[in-house]
C-alpha cells in the first residue's frame, strides 16, 4: 500500500507552518513525517516546528530542504529525502510537505511519477493556504487598474503580475483551498476575496474559511486524490513555456540580517514595521536573543502585520543569536534595510 503525501502550498506568510502544527497536534497517533522547504538560508519554519513541544514532532520527523525552492531541486534534494524516509525502520504513515511560499506545486507533484517513489508514495492531495487579508488588499491581483489605490499605498504591489502567477498556479493545483486569517477581514472584504478566488479555481474545489489553519484533519488528510495521475489536467502559467523546470526566482531577493542581542523587542518591532513600509518587504521571520530571558523570541511578519512571541527555552550549549530572514521583490536595498533594522 502506498504512503499518502499531502502537499501544502501557499504564498509567503499565508499560515502553512501554523497549519502543519495543527495537523501534528491532531494526528491521533499517526506517524507523520514533515518535509519543510525554505526560501532563504535559515531554517526558520523547521526550527519553529521543533520548538512547538508537540509529541511526534522530533528532530527525526522534520526534514529541512533549504536549497532554495523544492520545485527547482526535485532530483537533488526532494527525491533523496523521500527515499531516506522510506528506508527508515519505522517509515511514516503519512508525509506532509510544506513548499516554499514561492514554489510552484505542479513540478513537485510530477516528481511522484519518478520510478524511485511512484511504487511507494502517492499524492493524497494538494492544499493551498490563502492569506485572506493579503488577497483583499489586492497584493496578488494582475489588473493594475483594479488595485491602483492599494498600489499607491503599498510599494510591494509594483510587481503584481509575477506574484499573481505564483498565486494562481498554487490555486490551480489545489484539491482544497483554506481561506486563512478570516478573522482579520470584514464581511465585505471576505466577499471580495471569495470573488477573486472564484475566478482562479475550478468551481468544484472546496474553499474552507479558517483561523490559524484550524480545520478537521479528517477533511485535509485521506483525500486519496492520486494527484500525480492527473496533474496534466491542472493548468499552470508555466505550461507550454519550456516546462516547469524553467521556473526560477530571479524576481525575488532573500537575505539574513544578524542583529546581535535585542534588549527592547518592542523597539525592534517598530523598526521592522517602518522598514517594511519603506522598502516594500514581503516577509520577515526569525529568532531573537533577548538578554535576561531564557526563552527564544520569535518574530513573524507578513507585509505590515507582525507577531512576536517566546516559543521555547534556549538549549544548553545553543548559540543565542538574533537573525531575521528578509524576503521581497528583486532589487531590495540590502545595506539600507540592514542599517534600518539594526537601528
């Protein structure tokens, strides 16, 4: 019997890692292995999951693929990782794969037709996690006139067409769409988001409103869709254009800012908010060393929205570092951003 694999896709900061945490918390004893793909050189999402304290979410269960984008490194990283999981003495009963927020899911699904994995693993389903406030603000729209007001207020919208292609490709590959963070939009904006989604997906695809990704895991796992058998029927902006393997991320920049100890996290938050607004940054995430605190401080930012919290104690012998991953459209002024964040 083939091991089912669920692919979780969605743009930067949509809530994929939070959804995975919810799945692990409600695994009901099922052995789940996680493959986490990062765009950026720090394994923030893997570390965040390892800091969750959930039983069944240990070092051996969370595999990080940090070489850029999983849809571009299928042969080099993804297939060996899958093979290693299959060769374990206690292979997983389900595999959950979190793609980078900039990844195209279709080439990843195609990889499940490779002889090395086809006989042992099947794509149970593809779940697209959607950031409702970002869609409501027009961040992923491809019609400049429709979002002119937002564009004037948000410099990150200068490259809507590229963002829209990634966003739509993720939607078109989905079996279920989770409309996440619905608590952050009002009824009118929610109707706007639903209307935009309806234009991009098959009307038979279920769209489920969620907060923090919370929904019944029986809905998410066990779809038995065998997506790899009918992936060609799911359209992509990259179809007929040299193939999905031509996909790259030249349109985006990512770098790490090392801050040193941070005595005032609230002041850092204000610097981050100002820097995001000044430079049109899409995503900021990382860990902060607050002197005098035994817990590691987590920073998660999506556009102007920012969260901070302590997740776990620093481990004995672990280097206490303050590092933030910054992700945005190509052309970010790295030196200016670093100076602004360091204060």
